[in-house]
């Protein structure tokens, strides 16, 4: 079964067809950066959800612990704002 690349190799010549389908180092770096950015966003979402869950559902928190988590959450959002990061995007 011939693939599109096989057909183009016959039509364009093998070297030209291979050039069209070869990813450059820069393209691979862009792909890796995009994947890493998604990993960072997912990690930030996990932190946000963990802090939210602690404040909303953890009945065992003392007043001091609750205040600490609230302060931590506030500082977390301040840091995100300083870098213009919106977790809803």
C-alpha cells in the first residue's frame, strides 16, 4: 500500500519529498516547548484545585491552618497575576 509520501517520492524525487516531511530542530523545539507549557499549566491547575479543595471541603483544618491555606492561595494568585497567567484560558 502506497502512502502519500511514497507517491510524492516518485513524483518529486526522494530527496525533495524527504525535505518536505523532515521536521527541523526548531520545529521539534517548538513542539517540546508546547508540551512543556501544557505540563506547567496542568501543574498550576492541580495546585489551584488542591488549595480550593482544602478550603472548601477539609473540615479538619484548624483556624490557623485555614488562614495559612487562604494566605497561600492568595499569594499563588498574586504570582500568577504578576506573570499575566490566567488559568481559565
